[in-house]
């Protein structure tokens, strides 16, 4: 059986005769953690919305678990794909935390007893107050709530559109750690992200986009080491890697403080 869970074949999408994305070809395998990177207007969000049927290709085909999104309802795809919007306020629609979690489960046709069980489990896991009104929570807490609703559904594929926007460092790490746990348990993750530090820390693979096209794809460190590619995509390396690239060939492919310290100790011992 193929491990490909999502595939784009010669996909184009245009709005009002303006080409947004062109000739997209990509495969996402089960268990991947793939980051979609590129500058503003590169087509990243359009890519993500094509993956779950929110947008239909103008030409070409998108396959989710072998099903063509042209012939599948968004509600049917939602049973397999969770989508976390950049702005949590676009997803929240209920008056309390417990109602919000239950709402997503009801929409997927779960029995009442199963809904109650999952709601309680999710509230306990995230430490929510079930009676709190979502809009009385901070943005970071609202983002956690939206993520909790998706986790309760246990999707096979999770698509994240800039999940850390507007979050402080602690909130960012909490959200991303939850997502990493899901990935380690087998959930396939596709993440649109502008933060190269987050991409380096969590993504296993990268797809690089610019002006609606895929420039390249590959293993995270390999892509982030390719300065010519990043320059074409109008992107910067993570800070440590960018600093080390200025220090010469001895510091090539170093991405973390720990790696930099180890390299300095090694060079010092050779003197």
C-alpha cells in the first residue's frame, strides 16, 4: 500500500483570471512533518487550502488518501483532515470552551456518549476551564482551544496555516510541542510558516514556494543550507545558520547554539 496521503498533480488555481499558483506537483507521505515556506504572496495559504478542498483547482488534481478533492465534499474530507487557521477567531463559534470542543465533534457525527467522553478528556489534557467564554481568553489560549478541537477529532492529516502568528515564545512552544507529539504518534502535519526558527526546530521536510510555484523541496537542513535557493525565494536562514555562514567553511551546516559550541571546542582542541 502506498504511503502517500496527499498528492498534487499539475495543480493550478486562479482567481479573477489572476494565476495564484501554477503547476504544483508534490507528494506528502504518512507521518511527514512538512513546512511550506516562502515570502508573502508566494502561494503558501492557497496551497494549504487546496489540500483540504476549501479551494478547487482550476486545472490539475489533488488527492487526499487516494480520493480526488473534485469529487469529495469538504465535510467528507474534514473527517480525515484538520485545518488550523492563522486567526483562531475564524474558527471559534460557541459560547464556552466545552461547547466549542463538542461542536467540532458533533459536526463529525459522533454519538453523544462519545462526544461527552472526548470533551472531558480534551479539557483535562489541556487544563481548560470548561465554562470560560473563548473570547475572554488570550489569543494564545484561543489558538490552543482551536488546536484542542482538532486533536479531539484525531485527524490523519493536520494542516496548519501560520500556527504561531501572534503568540509569544512560551505560547508558541506549547502549541508546537503539542503538534510535534501528534506527529510522533503518526499524524501527518503540513505547516505553512514564515518563522524559519520554528521550521528548523520542528519540520522534517520543506517545500519552498515563490510567485505561486514550487522552487524546490527536500529535507529541512538541506533546504535551509541552500542560500541561493533561499535568496531566490526571498527568505533568510535561521539566525545561527546565517551567523555561521559568515564564519567560513569550518562552520558550514551548523544550525544550533549547541552545534556552534561543539565546533568551537573542536577547533580549539586542534590548536
